C-alpha cells in the first residue's frame, strides 16, 4: 500500500520495515526479528496517538452538535457513520492479527470460537490490540501463516466469500472501506449537497492501493508479495500499518466534516430589525400582519442587486440575465433601493424578477435569484359618496364603479340583493339592472375582498334606493308644454309627436303610443285621435284649416317606458300665432 499523507515519523518507520524485510531475506534472524518488534511497538504507539486525535475531532463535533443540532446534525450523523465503519475495520484487522499469531504459534483452530482470544487484549486506553510481538515464540514462522493467509498457490490465493480470514478478504475489506469513504456525501441544513473533496479521494486511492509487485523480475500478486513465505514478525507491522492507514483516512474525513460546518458560514458586520408587512393598506376589521426578523449585512461586502424592469411573464423560471442591467443603489442600511417608474405601465398585478450576486466566504460569487412580492399598479382613486343621490332607476342599465383601495379588481366579488342584477363589464366597471317590480324599493351591494394572505373580508353593504324613471316631456314641432304659441308653418310640417327625457343623464328612448288632438275653433272643439305618434290624415286636414287665434291641444299623450310601464303625459296647449 502507498503511504498517502504520512508524517516524517511514519515515513521513517516504513523505511525501517523495508530494511528489516531485506535483512530477513538474508537470514539475519534474531537481531532482525527484534528490529521488527521495535517497529511493531512504534506503530502501535502511533495507533494510540491517532486514536486520540480522532477522539478529539469527534468530541469537537459533539460540542458543536449540542450547540446547534439542526445545523450540525447532518455532519454529526455522517461522522458517527464513518466512526462505526472505521472501528469495525480496525477491529477486523486486529482480530486477523490475533489469528495470525495463534496460527504461527500452532494454537489456532478455525473450528473453535475465539480460539485466538489469548492473543487479543486491551491497552491502557481501552483500545483493542494484540499482545506484544515480543511475547511470541515463533516470530520467524511463515509456513502455517502462509497456508492460513494465502494458501499453497501464490498466483491463486485462496478466497472464500464466507470466510473473511485471508489476505484476499483483507484486501477486499480495505478496498470496500476506501470506496465507501470516496462516495460520502450529505445534504446540509440549507439543502446544499456536500461531497468529499477530490484531494481526499486522491489520498484514499494512494493509501489503499493493492497493485501487483515485482520480485526477482517477476510480477507477483499483492497477497503473495506481502503474505506468502513472509514470517510473522514482518506481517504484524504490515497489518499495524494498515490500521494506521484506516485511522489516517478516518481523521481526514472527520476533519473535513468538522470544517464543513463553518464552510458556508457568512460573516456580517451589522444587525438591524426588519419589518416586512404583507400589505401597506389595511382594511378596518382586518389584521395588521407582518414578518419581523433580525436582518444582518456586511457593510464591507455589498452585493450586486439586479431587477428586470419588465413585468415577469409568469412562465420563464430561468435565472435573470443581468448583463446590461444597472445594479441597485445600496443604502447605508445595507438594502438595495428599488425604483421602477409606472408611467405608461399596464394596470393590474405584476411581479418582477431579480438577482443578488454576493461574494461568499470562500471568495466565490454566489447568485441568489428572487421574485418581488406581487405589486398592484392602479390609477389614482378618489372615492366620493353622494349619500342623497344613491339611486338606481328601473328599466335602464345603471353604470357603477366598484373598488376596494389596495385590492386588485380581480380579487373582489360584488353581489346585489332584492332580485336585482349586477354584471361586470370588460373595462372593469359594473352595470346594475334593477328588479322591475315597483314593490322593491331598495338594493344592497355587498363586496367581498380577497386579502394578500388569501383570506376574504366582507365589507359593509352599501344601500341604494330604487326608483322608476321620471316622466318624459312631450314635444311637437320643437314645442313643449311650457311653450304657448305655434306658427302655421310649424303646424304644416306635420311632425310626429315625440317624448324626451329632460335633465336625465341616462340614454332613454321613449315611444309615443297614442295621443288626441283637440282643435278649438269658433267656440267649438274637434277631437281627432291618433293610434301612434304620427299625424293622421284627418288631423292633417283639420290643421290645414286652422288660422290665427285658434287653440290646439295635444292630450291623452300615452308613452311606453323602458321599465315596461305606460305613462300619460301632461297635455300641450298651443295658440296659433300666425
């Protein structure tokens, strides 16, 4: 296995191991064997040191977790998982070392549970460990050890998926541990996915590499190079080094997890209270609602804020293309000052897309897309209520404008009682069509408004009187009842009799259904009826004979009104003046 990230002391121990292995091949036995014992003891001391370092890192994580469970929770959970995997692997290697010792001493029986227990113990810190290599009598034994770890064929080492006690099984467990660490990822409390950095993955590959090796110009498998015909004294330090590699890898990952807790922590220079109301316009009877929070900003690191001045179309969810847009001015309070002119803007609800670009703690510019709250653009409104003129007239469409300040038109619901009808027009106004029954003399309009929080508020009803249309005024040849005279030329125009609404602002069409013409001549009266508004032939003949001083009467003028009623209009009296 390659060394990965090693301290100078570990490198020195590795060199000693290589030198001693070479000397062992020259059969320099006792002194060499004692040298391996020293290397093994030194490696176990290193294990103890690394275990303390791992424990210290875990303790720091536990403290931070106790302070902020939500933020540290994902990192703490992953750290505990890594600790469990690492402890399991260290325990496995330690047990395999004990089995190797028992095998070389001729005291291991695979069929007897814990037959190697005499070779496993705990050190002063409670750490599982094997007995000292110095206590082993057959440090140079390799035949039984080779059969146990590799088998009789170096190029075909033994392996049983159900038996984890072999060199190949050891390699596979170390590779599985490496691959597990490389795939570590978590989602922090902000929803960000964190993955193990590439440099740690490279170190893991270097540390847990099991390539074939060259011996006497021949390529041999890793299992054979490290365990075939290799004495126990050399195997024990090798496996201790594996435990150190596991501890080193564990510490690297735990340190990364610890550092990741604060990796996205932002630093701010100022705090300020901030109140964000749901609406600046509140209807009486409704509640004032607002979000109140403690906001923070960095006066030394102002963000760039962009807002698209065009109304969002409600469909484009891509991030705002800010190139070419001007940044908002940032006030001394750390807030961007948004100003969008509404001159020429379409009325109604609209939202605008924005983007904040902020330099994060790692120096990278981080984009934060946002949408402005819903904004309603409306014409300036003046509400005047003429309390004595609140009248609806039967038979004609009564135009009405209904609005609730601060509430968009599409968020109000308008209703009317009494059998009357109210209809919304395309321009947003309403038309009231009163009930034609003369017994219904009132109408109440009720408006419900949908507030910004989605709730509905019913406003007090507005009462209106319902009246019939005023009587029209009869007209003939441009004359009306208030006129007194008429010329013979005007008479001979034979104009139809009409009726018009005077002083009434509604466009009302009135039709004369019938009338009677009475002509006073020489003290006698002639009554000539008409079944419509036109002058009959009999009336025309009579009118041709009138002369100066004669009196004409238009009586029984019956008109048809838009409300379905018929009205008798006051008579007209006209004296022929010439």
